[in-house]
């Protein structure tokens, strides 16, 4: 996998962690300020995820994206 593709995959992995943390934070919050914080985190994660998925799709269409362990 090319370094640029690895970075896109790492970004997608990070957004999953952000979404999981935001959901956990909402479930365990104790006040409205926490709800706002986790809402912003969730919103940001989905925006970043959408951008990374678009970039991954571009790399796939160009034939650049190779699964981990494979190289051209």
C-alpha cells in the first residue's frame, strides 16, 4: 500500500475512533456542555470521514489503491 493510501486509511481508522468516543461520551455525559463537545466531535468525525472516503474513491478509480500487503 502506498504511503498516501496508508494515510487515508489511518484517517478512516481515526474517524471510527472519534465516532466511537463521541457516542460513548454522549452516553456517559453529566451535563449539556459535554453533549455539545461530543456533538462537535461526532460532526467533525463524519465530515472528515466523508472527505477521506471521497479521496479513497479517487485513488481506487485511478488504480492507485492497493490492499495492504500488495503493491504494484
